[in-house]
C-alpha cells in the first residue's frame, strides 16, 4: 500500500502535474533525488524487517 502511494506521488511529481511553473535548479533536483533515495532505502529496510518477522512467525 505504501509502495503504491509512493509511486503515485513520484508519478505526479515527474509528470508535471505538480509543477507550479517555477524553474528548478540542478542542485534542487539532486537534493530531491538524494532525499528520495534515502526514503526508498528506508522503505526497503522496513520491508526486509517485516519479511524477517513474518518468516520468524511462520517458523513457530
């Protein structure tokens, strides 16, 4: 569910629907890219942790 919301937000951001007509500098784009990478890494870590917990529960 969270993945779907994140993908929808990214699609909206990059499709131009969220554009307000202002120019975005390369530094701003790079900062957003780094922020999104960090968020994606955190989501991957959370998913891996939940998978491990699920496997532990299945083993009981």
